C-alpha cells in the first residue's frame, strides 16, 4: 500500500474520499453562483445548513416508513429553571 502525504499509516484514497472530493468540486461553482454560499456538501433547500432535526423529519422518517421499518416518535420533556 503506497503512502500519500497527509495520510497516516499509509492509507490510500477510498471511494468515499473520491466521492467527497467530487462533491467538493461541485460545491465550489454552487457557491460562486450563490446557490450554496458556504459550499456545504449537504446544503438545505435554501442553500444553508441542513440541520439534523430537519434531516430526520424531512428525509429519514419518510424513508423509514416507505421501507416498512418500525418508527416511533419520541418527545423529550424538559424542565427549565431560572436562577
């Protein structure tokens, strides 16, 4: 296994690394055009950050239901104390 500069233990480029590099190459023109101002790999619909809660609600939950997976909504209750 050939070593690459900046890669510990002689690790080589994986397909995930290559996919990340391709996505970075796509994100740069998106930033220049104003569609993805921060050149994010996974931008939200309006070009900003994709928040995990929105990701789960908008994408993961419908995909789980479509796949027939069991899904249960969990609600967290918090007590806020002042002082």
